[in-house]
């Protein structure tokens, strides 16, 4: 998982399978909180899943500013790049 596209594909899978979000609702521009209806507990769960997949420690502070799917992809990309 190195490219932004690969990260997006993995993230889509997590959102669909673990958070039961409709595939049609997921896009790079989708807001995690408004469009995808995640809450703060879901955000923590998402960080834990991403940590498992990347093997990298994700600082909660880095994710405080994350608002969209694209933001998540960017943050994960920085970690694994």
C-alpha cells in the first residue's frame, strides 16, 4: 500500500465492510461526519484499523484536522511514503 489510489481502495473497503457505508456514498470529497455519518467513536475505530493495516503509529492529533476521505488518504500516505 504505497500510492494514494491503493490507500483509497483499502479505506473504501474498511468503510464498506466495517462501518457498513454504501459504496456509492464514498468518494474522495465525502465528509466523514456529514456524508458518511461517522462519529468520534467511529473515527477512533478507523484510526485503529489503519494502524493495523499500515503497522505505523497514527497520532490522534494528526487525525483531529481530518474531515474528508481525501484527508484520511493524505494522512495515511504521509505515514507510509
